[in-house]
């Protein structure tokens, strides 16, 4: 079990770095961000055993980055990010963010 967790962790970090390599350099992605993306992929995709959740995470991240840096005009993302963060907190507080066996 431990070896599989290490493998999934390594794959998650590799996917985070790979995602960063696909982004244009003008968006300001740096190598340490691969660890952050990898952690998000690990928590959303492998722990919940849902690759679709990990794909949705990467898609939304790409969309936010595109709207911030790649779109012709800069876009203010304050309200969507605040909404997602508060929604996540409420879901966690209500206990809806747990798997069937009770783990987060």
C-alpha cells in the first residue's frame, strides 16, 4: 500500500510538471508550481479515485490562467475564486467532501 501511495505521489508531481510544460512561458509558471499542481492532482484524483476530478482541476486551472494571462484583456478573477473557495469550505463543513468510507 505504501509503495502505491509513493507511486501515485510521484505520478501526480510528474503530471503537475507536465501541465506546466504545456503552458506558455509568458504565464509565469515556474518549476516549484509543479509540486502544487501535483498535490492538487493527488488529493483530487488519486485519493478520491476519480481521474475526471483531476482533469476538471487542471481544466479549471488552465481556464483561470488563460483568463488572467492569455486573454486579450486582463480579467478580474476575484469573485470566481472567492466563490469557489467559500463553496469548498461550506462543502467541507457540511461533510459532503468525504468518500464513502469517511475519508476526506
